[in-house]
C-alpha cells in the first residue's frame, strides 16, 4: 500500500508546473558601464514581460568577474533570506558562454547579444521586446515565493555593476 502511494506522489510532483513572472528589474550601480531602460511591464491580463534596452558602454574583458546572490521570501512579503544556491562565479566571457550552453533556447528573441565566444565583449545596445520569463528554465522543485537575484560584476575585486531582479514563483497546484 505504501509503494503505490509513493508512486502517486512522484507522479503528482512531476506534473506540477511553475509559473514564474518578473516583478522588478533595476540597475543599482554601474552607470558608467551600463545604461539600462529595461522595465517590467504588464503585457496583457496574464503576462508580465521585460521591455527595454541594455546599453553596454565599455568593452568587457576577461578581467571582469560575474557573480550572483539569491534571496528567497517564501511568503512573498519581501522578508528575504539569503539562499545558498547561485550561478558559479566566472569571468564575463565564460559566464556568457555558460548562459549560451544552458539557456540558448530562451535567448533567441533577444536582439544584439554578444556572439558566443566573443571576448572581449564589445559595446552594444541589447534589446528586450516583451520578454516573458522562461518558466521551463526553472527546475520544478524550485520553492514558490518571491526571489531576489543580484547580478554583480567586479573588476579587480571592486564592484563595478549590480542589477536586481525580483521574480515571483507560483506552483500551479497550490
């Protein structure tokens, strides 16, 4: 009796889907490296998108290191706790190559991204037109709630840029 209940639980958990929506996207520092007009906007009654441009003002070489910090608010009340999971800290060119390797299918409609293996990354304007968060990129075991992600770039151990992205993760079964 216990084994069929275990199998049923596994089936139900594998069927659950997450809905992930952008809540906020903000550039906190690094205005001499980046100029962002990216904003979260309500696209229609059910979709929230990112829209705008991200202008890279200076070339980024291998000496620029990208790191992330994640924070979770399980109740969605902005009381965030630091979360131990993060993307690996890497130099910017390796970071972009990892993004291409793992998330290429979600970047196809982003205009003017750097080419794969481009290093240094030349100044450019990257355009996001009504980009919906790719929910399939998030593992199904990801906890529901609000998530705050800091993307941080450093040069010689000095922070040169920080972006804050807040997303809302909802489990369809709850």
